[in-house]
């Protein structure tokens, strides 16, 4: 199986599982990953998802070049559409996604990480969008998401040169939130995921929706959408429980309804 799904409710772990190929992403693994993301999106018991790679060498070393090399333009378009659908499904999933980048995140692997809400890296993580060195532009969203995550000038340099970025530089430019020793990375990701999952699940999902909407539609539209979601939260039991718990100086018990 090229993708492994492990449930640790209220968390889930999605593992890219082709370590012998540095977790390179081919058509089959992309389809399996897309199905898993959609399955989790429909599961209200899962509040946060961690995405990582099997082994200690790679998160994902990119799209499978052996599969791509002889593709026709039509086949390349279909492959790009599939890769973009996976990244879009991560963005549109109700749960926050944490990328735990434990090695190479190159090309399509970097694009998967960029689609996640939060990126954590091990000390040996390496990021790059090296597509131009192969005679192609990014195809799964790197040209659009990287300039939205790091300053556009830095994004342009990385996109136009294909230069690799180590973990500490990735932290400095804002590509990742934090860097940890490799042996601590997954547990640190779990700690962060549990912190998120302890909050009101409806509130977290509405907040993710508001952030994504504002990034895509601009400030004024985002503010209007935020107001609607804020008002909607007052139809839920979680809102009453959270505020009553605050007033009563106790921990809230959120039920997600």
C-alpha cells in the first residue's frame, strides 16, 4: 500500500509509504491519498490530520519521474489535475493538516506540504521546487502556493533556480513553523495536533474555512464570511459549553455539535 492511514482518535496519521522510492508520488499513490483525504473529511471523529512520509529519508521526493518521462501533453494535464486535486482536497478538508516533513520534500512533495495548514520539519528536512531543472514548471500548485507562504521574491528565486533549502533556512523564510530533531518530529506533531483537537471542533473547522476563504477571495469578502461563521457558531452547543466553562472556571467538554 502506497499510503497508510492510522487513526489515533481524535487524530489521524496519513503516511506516504513508498520508502524504497523515497515516497515518490505516482498515479496510484495519488489516487489512494485522495481517497484517504476524502474518507477522513467525512469522519467527524477526526479533528486533526498529520501527513508524513515513511522512513527517515523523505517526506516525498516528488512526483515519480519514471512515470512522467514519456507522458503526452494530454496525459501530463491529467497528472497535473490529479496532483492538484490532492492538494486542493487537503486545503478543503474540514480538519487542519500538519505536515511533518522528515526528509526530502521536493517538487510534488513540497507542494503537498504547502497545501497543509502547518508545516513542521526535522533537522534533516530539505525543500525544493526543482521542476525547472527537469524542463517543466511546477504542476501541483507550487507556483501559486509558495509565493503565498514565503515572500514573493524568495519564492521566485526558489522556483526559478530549483535551489534546495535546508530546515533552518526554511524556518528563517517562514516555510516551516518549527524544526525538531528527527527522532522528536512525529511526537511534536502529535502534541500540536492534540492541542488543536482539545478546542471546539466546530470552531476549529469554521476557523480553517474562514482562513482559506479570505486567502482566496480577499479581505472584505473574508471579513463578511467570518461574520457569518461567527454567528453560525452561536447555533451550536459547543459555543454555550465553551463560554459556560470559562465563566465556571472549568475545562470545557466539547461534543462537536
